[in-house]
């Protein structure tokens, strides 16, 4: 991103036209980043709560007053009967980057001896699935897509969540490739594809196994690639035989003939590109789903050629020195709490997550009062008078309303950072374009100063941000050889030391224990899981929980609106465009409920409820509803959002969230 500055004020943001992947354009959200940075409600000064928790009533205080009180109270808790494990950090990627997301903050909590947070809320299930199959979350290079002869966009709304991929997809299509979308929702991406394949939510692994059944039966597999570079093919063949097209049709809701045709089209392709995304792993069997799909390009040998393979992410190629940034060796042996279980951690004490009660919560780079599952339980915990809560933020979010102190943080335009990437192979320098607004400070500086007020040893907190960047780059990994301090300072972005396009597994070299693509995983067997790919149903798969499904027969998917990035950008008026919470359901579900398009409805289950406007459309499967989210509660008519209905259950591997594993009922309001 290039920022134009006049008189110390940023006046324009634009994509870098020289960047090989982003090619000079920004997504719809980041295009509005100036509106976010200069928003009239931007937090510019430290605030101390003066009203009841949740009301958002604060008074301005100085940094010295805020930090002295916060540091003293955290130190008192650490020295108290429950020790520092009664302090819980809570963060994710609201501000991304190696510095502002995982450097001084981690040093602070490690030195304090606080509870550790298992940061699982986005991608851990899929990452585990990739790891157990190909060895790491390293996928095919998107810059090879123009050489693909088939593109499967599987569980991804590319035009919303990955728009920079689309020009490469269009190049492949211009050369004759077919582009298919596998998704329970007819998204704006599905509308632009050659075909929409409306799979039932959570059944992706069954479809992948059905495809393997046909590929093996028709002899479309690449026997040479399998023999050289894979492990366990005979057992995989037996497993695939358990998934004939007729059975897979009953599981996925697709016609058997369509499953056969898809398998043959994929098997006959020379270089099919599978783009999977995080939506399809947000259910009870999410890790197994990604693992199973990841077997497909090894069965067919598509890894051999540019444009072939599967991509969930490229992130594991970026080997920044996180140990140098975080100093994990300074932490004592303490408990870890999965961030998905925040509601239990704040309300159930050791009965919920083990260990002492959480007495202090420090939130940064996240808005758990909106984004965490089982929102009612989270809010109950945040209301506790005995919970000391500190929030580092840009705005008065739902979470900030419950804070004892709110500290104003900088945006991407105002601080230094270095970044990895999920979908390409370019490391990026984040150079501040403007001075911090008001009294805002970078996360790194806030935690440096907080450490001093908490009485923590100073050596680990003496490094400035320039030193942190240099430490992040202290790595001997060969792929990082081109990513030097001087190169980043000179160019702003640098490609990893990999070819273009990058073919990670063309000749094997999988970073698994065997060095091969593991159809059979001894690691999974060792932790009591099925070592072979299989279909693991969602927790709330209707056939598995018939009594629950009788009461709540609709599966709710609550992926972000096109204009939102989870709960970020929700408060930007131009991106809301007078929108309101809505839920799309199929006519066959709307008619028996006497729900008309545009009617006010309530979406509910035993965990909670939220209000929405009904959209009746065939753009969703029967039995599925879509509530684009994630709304701040304070910006809705009933102060609720879709996470009132989601659960704290986790995925089969990785402890990830199950946001789309969620049975609900929908009824007319009133």
C-alpha cells in the first residue's frame, strides 16, 4: 500500500502498482482506511471507566495515571494468592504484524508469568489438516494459476476475502480453464464462476473421498507420483471405496452424477488448482476436511506442474525469528487457555478451563465482545465487577465498553511493522506514513511503558521497533535469505528466496516425518485419531443430533459481510451504507415459516438469539441460512449479533472454532 501525505496528513491510500501479486489495487475495505484512521470517533487519549461496565462511560486521564494504576493492579494480582496466572492476555489480528502483534506484548506477559493464550480463532484447524498431510501450511503458489486448466474455489468467497487472487483466476479462464465454486452459499464469487456446486455445510471431506473413489476406479491417479512421494496409498484406496458416489450424494446433498463428473474433470486435468479457505474448517470436522482435500493433488500428481496443487495458506514459508521477538524462555510453566473458551474462562473458573480464576483481562488487536463465540457467556464474564479489564483500541468497541481502562493505539499508517502473507510469497515492511494521532501509541511502546510501571526487568523491554525488526530477520532459513533489513528498507516488499512460480512438492520433499505426502499419518494415530482421511461430521450435523435438529433445523453460516473484516470496519459509515443485520434463507424454508422477503425475524437457539431482516433467495441451499456478520452489538437494533448463537466447542484438531457448526431456528419477529 502506498500512502500519499501532504502537510503531515494522509490524503490517499492506493495499491502499489509494482507489486507482482496485489498489482496496484486495494480491497473494498482497505480502500476506506483513511476514513478509519481519521474517524471522528477515533480514540486519541487514555480513558478510565466512571460508569457501570458495559455502558461505555469514561473520563480522560493521562498516560502516567493510566499506566501507573494498570501496572500496580497487575503487579498486585501477580503477587496475590492466585499468582500471575490470574492474568489473561487476549489478542489476535486486529492489528497485524510481527511487531504490533507478537513481540513486546509477549515479552511482557511472559516476564509477568501470565496465563498463555492459545490463539486459535481463525486458521488452526486447517493448518493442522495441512500439517498432517503435506507437513506444513505451505500450499501451491497462486502466481502459477494462469497455467491451471481447472480452478476449484472450495469454501472460499474469493472476491470478498481474497480479491487479489481473482486476476490470476481470470488469466487461467482466458486460456480455457474452467472455474468452479464449491460452497453452500451462492456468493458473489460463485456468480462469477462457470458453475456453483452447492454442497451441504461440513461435508467437504465426504466429497473429496467420493472424488478419490472415482479417480481410483477410473485409473486417473498418477501412479508414479504416488509411488515416489506418498505414504499409505493402499489404505487410502480402501477408505475411498467406502465412499461411492451414491453414499456421498446422501451426505453432501449433491447428485451422484455431478460428483462423478467433478471427479473425472479433476482427475483428467493436468494442473488443477484447489483454493480452500478458512470457512470450510469452522466445524467439528474442519481439520479432517482440509486434510482430506489436501490429499487430492498428490493422488493426481498435480503438484508436478505450475498451477497445480492446493493452497490454504503460504504462511509457513515465512520464518521470522519469533523466538527472538517473544522471548518465550522467560515464561514460567503456566497454563494455556484456548481463546475460543473465553466465556468459560471468565465465568466458570477452574471448572471451565482449569487453574485459578481470571482476575485481569488485557485485550489488544481483538474485539471479543463481538467476535468470540457464545457471546452471552462472554458478556456475562466481562460484566464481573471483580474482573480488571484493559483494552488497547482504535475505537470504543463493544469490548471497550466493558473496560476499566482504554488505551489509544496506533493504526497501520502510524507505526512500524513487518508482515508475512497468507496467499503469496512477499514479505512486507510497514513504514509509518504519519505521526500518531493525538496521544496514540504503538502496541510495542504501550507494553514497554507498562512493563516499567509493573516493575518488570528492563533488559527485554529496551529494544526499540527498529531493533525488533532486525531481530525478526535474524534467521538462517534459506527461504528468508532475500528478506534483509536493507532490502525491506529500500523496496518495502521482498519476495522470499523461492522460484516464480514456486512448486513446493513437484519432486516430493514434503516436510512430514516420512518426507512424503502422508495419506496415512502415524502422528494422528499416536494421538488417538483416525490415521486416514475420513468424513468427520460437524458437532451439530442434523443426522447425528436428530432431537436437536428437530428443534433447530437450519444450519447458520455467519461469514463476514463483503464490507467488513470480521468486526473491523463495521463502524465506517460508507461501508455500512445504511445496512442492517440480515439473514438469507431458501424459499422452501421461508414459506412454511410464513417469512416474507424484507420481514423482521429472530434467529435463535438455546444459546441465544439475534434480530435480522429476512432475505428470501435461492442463493443458499435449503436447510442453510446466511447471516453476514460480524456486527458490533451497539450498532444493531437489539444489541445482539450472530455470535449469540455460536458455541465454544472446538474442532477435531487444532482447537479451532466451530462458528458455522450451528443449528438454529428462524421465526417472524414477535
